[in-house]
C-alpha cells in the first residue's frame, strides 16, 4: 500500500473512531464503516483500528473472521448474497444460483475478474415468505427467478 | 460505552465471578449445599468446582486453570443441579443459594464421555508420538472415562501444518482442543495478545493476527502458553536431537551452563513433587549424559550483578552529580529475554532504560568461547555451548543475530528443563538417585545471590546485597536478618521498596576508576520496584509514562513470567501458584544454606576481572563481550 | 418486497397511536407498569418464553448508576420474519415499548441490535426515532416528566445468527465475538458493560406497548391460561398464503394450516431450524407454552418434500452458525450433519444413528447456550417422526 493511501485510510479510520468512540464497544460499528467503504478490512486497517482502540490486532482479526459480513480479503464492488436456507431452497434457490454462476462466470465464494461482483451464500435473510431471496449489498430482493436475478445483476454493471 | 477496562479478556472468557465475603461470620456469607447427598457449607460465591475441590470431590476439568479467568467452554466439568433443565459447568457456576448437586449421575457421566469422545474425534496424533505423552490432560480424561474406542471417529490425517517458525514455541493445531487457555494466558495473564480464536463455528481455531506464523507476529516467546496447554498443541522448539549429535561427536567439546530455576523444578519431572532442589544430582547426571563440562549460570548471574550494578552506579552518578539530563532512569533489568522482547515491541521509546548488560546466559556464552577456550586451549569452533534454562525465550535470545561477540554464536542451544529431563530419562538415569557433584572450574560454584535470580525479586535482592555493601561498607546481614531482603520477596505482582542510605563507606578498589567517593549518595533513598508477568510490567510502564511513582524509581526488576524464572515457559508442566511458591522456597532455602551469598564476594568473578576483563566492570572489554544493544521493534506487523 | 400482514388479530394489531403507552406509563407510575406487566403474564416472544415482568422487576430492583434496555432485533431463526414486519410497519409499538421499559427499570439508554441483513430498514428506523425526539417521546424529560430521560440508538449486527442469544448479543455490542457468556450471573444483574440490562424481543416490546395502554387483564383475557395474549406467526413453506399472522395462543396446527391454505401437508417445523418437526398425527397439537411453545416460525412441508434434505439444510445451518466456543455445539453439530450425510448415502448403521441421537440428547443439556441446546431438535424430531420415509422408503433405505 502506498504511503498516501495509508495516510488517507488512517484519517478515515480516525474519523470513525471519533464518531463512535475509542472504546472496545465501538469496534463493530467502526469495522462496519470500513467494510462499507472499502469492501474489506485490510491488514493495515485492522492494525490501525487496534492501535486507536488500544487492543491487540489479533483481537480485531478474531472479530473480523467471526462475523460473516466482515471480511479481510478484498470483495467486489457489489456483494451478492443468495439465501441458502430451507424455504428459499424449496422454492428455486438452486436454479437461481446456477443462473447467476453462469451469467457472472464465477462460483460462489468468488469475485468477478473486473471486481464488480462477489458472490456468496447467506443464511436465512428473513424473507422466508417470499423466497428465494438475495441481498445485493444492503438491498434485499425477493421472489427471485433466474430471469429476475439476472436482471438485477445486469443493473450492477 | 465501556467503563471497565481493567482486564481486556473477552467478556465471555472473564470470570463474572461473584465477590466472596471477607469473613465467614456475617449473615448470608455461608451457603449450605448438598453434593451427592452429603451436606456442606461453603462461602457465598464459591464455584461448584471449588466447593467440590474443598471437599475432596473430584470433578474433571479441561479448560479450567487456576491461573486464568473462567471460560466454561470445554463442558467437561458438567454437573447436575436439581431443578435445572440443563447441566451446569461447575467451574463457572457461583453458588449464591442452596443447591443440590450431583457430580456423577448417569446423565453427567454420559455427557462428559460424549464431550471427551467429541474432542478425541478431532484430535489428530498418536499419544506415543507426542511430547506430552503421560502428561496430557486429554489423555488422562480419556483414561479416566474408560475410552477404549473412537465413538465418533478419529481424524486420520493432519489438517494443519505445524508452525515451527519460532525459535521458542511450536504450535500444532491438530492437537488443539480449543480450551482457550493459551488465549487467556496471552491476552489476559500476559497482556501480550498474540493468540485469539479466529473464524467461527466448526472452522474456529486458535490463531495469530492474519493467521501468520508465530515468528512473524509480536510474540515475546515467554512460553507461558505452553505451560498451560493441556495437550501437545503447544510445545517448545526442542534442540535435543542436535545436542545429542554434538555429544556423540568426539571432535566437539560440549559444555552446558545451568540456570538456577531448572534445578529447583526438574524433580517434578521425576515425580518428586515441587520444591526439591536437585543441583548436585543434576550435575552428575549431565556428566553421565556426556557433557564435557557443567557450569553454573549463577557465575554469570554474579557477573551480571557486577556489571548491571556498576552501570546503575554510573547512571546515578551522571544524573545526580553531573546533572546529565540524558541519562535514562530508572534502569530496567535485562536478564529476562521475554521482557526484553516485550519492551522492544511495546515500549521501544524506553529501550535506553534497559541495562545494556547481557543476560547471564549470553554473558556466559561470550566467556566460554573466549576466556574459557583460551584458558583450556580449545578451538572455540569446536565448542558447543548449551544453556539449560527454565525458559522458552532463551532459545530466541541465543539466536539473536547480535549475540556473536565471541566471534562465534555465543550460545548454541537453549534447552528447557523439560527437554533436559527427557534427555536424562533417555540416558537411563533416574535423577533423584544420582550422587551429588559440584560444578566445573574455572567458573566453579557461584553465590546464592546468583541462585535467587530464579525467583521474582531475586535479581533485585542480589543487586541490593552487593550495592548496600559496596556503598555503605556495612555487612548486609547487619541490615537484613540472615541476609534475606524480605521487602523485595513474595509473589505480589508489583512490589516497591525504599532503602535510605544513611551512611557511606569508602569506594572499593574495583569501582575507584568510576566514582571518587560515595558522599553524593549519603542521605539519599534508593527506590526500587519489581514486576513479574508482562501484564504487571505493563502497569509499571504505563505509570512511568504518566509520570507516576515508578518514574521516580532508580532500578526496576522486570521478569516476563509470573513468579519469575521459576515459573518460566520451559519449566515442568503443570504450573500453579502453589507449585511456583514451592519452587521459590527451594531456591531460597538453598541460598540460605550456601557459604557464599554475595555476588561481589565470588572469587571466580574477581579472578575474571583480574585475569581477563582487566579494565573492570563496564570497561572496554566487558562492553565488547558482556553488553549488548536492543532493537526498537514496535507493534506494526508487516 | 411486500410486508402485508396476512391476518391482524385483536391484540398486537389493535388500535394504537404513537406515544399512547408512554403517556399511560407516566400517568400510572413505575410500579403500576410492572404490575400491569405481571397481570398480563406476558412471556418473552423470542422463543424462550421467560416471563417478561420477572425480567423487568429484577432489572428494576438491581442497584446501579446505569442500566440498559436492549431490543433484540437479530431475527435470524430460519422461518422467522415477524420482527421485520413489526419494525417496518409498526415501529411505534416497538420503540414505545422500549421507552416504557426504560421508564420501568430506570434505564436511560436503549439499544436496538438490528441484524445486519436488515440494514435496508436502518434509515427509516432512524428517521422514525428522530420524529419521536421531536415529539419528546425520546430525549430529556420525556413528555414533560422531570428526570425521565431516555434515548434509543440502533446498532447493526454483522451476520451471526448466534448473536440472537442475549448474552452473545451483549458480547457483540461490547465489540467481541458473539460468544455466549456463562450464566449466572444473568444480564438483569450483569449485562452490557457489566450493568443491569433487560434484553427483549421486538414483539415483546410491541406487546408491552399494548399491555401498558390497555391493561394487563385486557391482555391476559386473550389466549389461554398459561399462554396469554396473541402471537405473531411467521408462516412459510408449502402454503398458498405465507406471511405474518396474528393468532391467539391455543390455535392448533390443523387450524393454522387451514388459515394459511396449506394442502397435502406432511410436516410442520415449529420454532424454526432449532424447533421441532411434527408429522400429521400431531397436527391437533396446540401452539402455546402448554404444548408447542415457539418464537413463531412455522414452516410447512407438503408430501413432495424430502425430509432428510430438510434436515440436512438445518444441520448445515448450525454447523456454520455455531459460535464454536463450546465442545458439544462446535463438534456435535458436525457429527449430526455427518450422520445425515451417511443416511443420504445409505452408509449408516442404526447402531451409530442411535449413538448420534444420544449425542443429540447430551447436546441439549450440555451446550453452553440455547443454540447448541436446541440445534439437535430437528435431528432428533425429524429422524423420529419421519423414520418411515427416511429409513424405509427414501434413499436411506438402500
């Protein structure tokens, strides 16, 4: 990472710390903020957070790896999370999943070459009455069909 | 939002214990309970596990460790509490009202067996190929619960690669049972913060920052995690194969120096129970194994006192008399390599406070391959220098690139107490039956002051015995009864003492080139402090940073390990406060029995200054061989 | 996305205007709020069913300079989505309930722990809180009552089902991994930041708003003796009208299936993945703490569904969502999942499956928190209630 990038990231993290406070209890909101802006929490960012909150870097890493929505490896600009839990599964998740994989040319857990989309599974999204459902970043889409899902992904490009 | 920052262990791993009443007299301070149909009375807030222990009822445990906060995660210590739907982890359940407890009901036994079966199903490795064979808590549990098959299967291939990157600590996560003792040791007890649980669910494992090799993170190599690991998942980096090769090689002259703490603890490896000193027996056994010479590290402990004490006097003189504002005070001790690495990482801006004197191990290394080799006419290239240490960090220390002042690697191998015990067993020797013998010349038997280096406060006491006499001219035994400087002894995490210097004597010959007289110390008060365990060291450092009372100290002893060296990461397993206290007792008793108990009276040391370090303590030769420098490492992990 | 409630019952969806409960609470005073709550016999709506008044009284009685009211909106149980609907359509009920909670127990800070998956509703909820501040339903001296200060912040989860467990939720709020704590001590004494804390489900707070406004006895006249009031059910799966239903406690599964227009039903999973799966012969059982207590997830499976597949989906869920700290849950769920896969492949012995059932029984009583204590439920109930299908007719019969 370039020094300039590091400096601007430090500044950004500093602002998040100012906003939420220097206590350990601010850790999640701070990490969520970094994740939102950068689509992952880099090694440097994790250490910067640790330094500012006066905790150990491994404690930050421990928290980042615990939560599904926090990541330490770069994600695409958009993160698509298809629900894999039972009712979505019963109403056509598999077909939607295959269609998305085909269309994007990647498997679940992977990111497109142009870094535009990362594809993941999620556990129950709370849309069981309207499955299959998926999250695109923080927006939820329900009653998916392969066709509908592709249409939504098209708009991301 | 967070108010309580006292301990930084994750809440789930903290005790959440209930404060126990101070006396058993008050109303409601005792609770009557029933265990397995028998009635008992216990103080309010006692855990079920403690209550059972107090009443000789055995409950198996795995994640519980007396030195650490409560976790309640392994679920081995489950008991049945009448009226509760689920079984309770006895280690984590404080008794606040009358309970009826069953410790061996059928469902308790079945649950414990299931937990053990589950752990075994994911525990890779065969017991007979494990360093902890016969001293493994998982193995004992399996035996206790009559495990004769793998009910839920058994992993047939390793899932993780062994991490051997560190000179000191080897991690094999295939054997890990996720009891988190190492996590609690590293984060909470030591406040170093290398290890934590990473990932979630079945993927959970103990890891470092970014799951990097141990050598690449800010591990201080103290090895306290090893001492508390119930299985073979953590062990020291064992050099004994290389040492055997050297012993078996007739062209090699293999010498060993032995630190004070191993001799006070090695008996535990031979089922003696803690608190037996086996100094003489060990000397005999070492020769039997094939070491050509057996030296006493206490010799260089005495030398350290001379060097480090002189350094302190120089610093005080420059600061107090010459008014040099650049002089860093208080002076910190430098014998604990775990502490040295800790300060290099966490407080690099304070490195000029650390005494430049090498640790006794490294001083010895430098002397063996210079003075000794010359005196004995042995090519230093053919000398293999081994250091028996209670310590994991000493393995790292001898591999520091700067530790080559003799022109060779000053110390070739750091060997732990546990590893030596293994070598002794392999040689067919039952140590307690060995006859006693002395250390070899030219270093000979050293002083009790060097010996007590093994206990927390020992370096300070040894230094004070010398400083008091050299400065005041008064015999220590006339100031402190039996020469025991009690104010600096004990196990309290941080200790502080003040010694007023009421009168001064003449400057002894050896120090005359350095100070004209002692008048400048007359009426002064020497302020000293002691910390053991890096969590306590941290408290002192933070106080100094804030300009608190410790910043006014003159000399502070820091030991990385709780209890000092006798609780080191290379010592026999298990460890506990009680065991460490017994080891200390053995060391202090041996000190009291020695004819020589002051470093500056060690005639071999004086001979060395006459013969070799001719420009005296902190002179040029000594600076070249016996002093070192440190590396400001910081906390950033690249 | 649609959020229409399919059936509005007489309790939760009865008439309510923002601030009603807060006004009433201030006029009757703390003690009476707790009294009405006790009268109502309300039990926690998250699933465990702990009496809410007991929780609140303990928190109220705990002496401390600081206390917290936490709304558990980490609705992660598969098949549950009622909280989503409540928060989106009826936030006044939830937030008023929290304000009343703050008043009753003497807390000044309220926190909504909103699951990360629901981040899309964050903005509207925050806007709503802002409106409440303007109306002095939040802030200082609420509705003119001197010294009654209370405010609510929303904190997001980050994708961890276990954080629905109240002590794991508190850990998460403190910036740690969502690992459940040892209990005792309970959050009512030692909760967030070591302070007395009451953690309640979204629907519980909504119920409180009505109870305080209309009285505990009004509430308890609905439902049954031990299960008072009504319950929101999240119905999904094989039925014509999935959605949220408010039904009185005591409704039977058969009645419910008729209401949601489910045909050819073979199985009903009551209480989500961690609940019980019942078969046709038990459809006359009642929903309620006397029989089938639940947080409200009802998943319907018709004759075409493969129950072993359903079970596998649940067990995969638990293997991923276990926090991983305690042995029975971390490894036990893997063993149960492996068992399902063995059956799927036809490579099992009944001897081993029975051993796994025993292991499931152990997990129920030996896991550290509710997750591991309930995760064996589908394994045990599906293998028991659908053994014909799984072992004799299905693939497993090979």
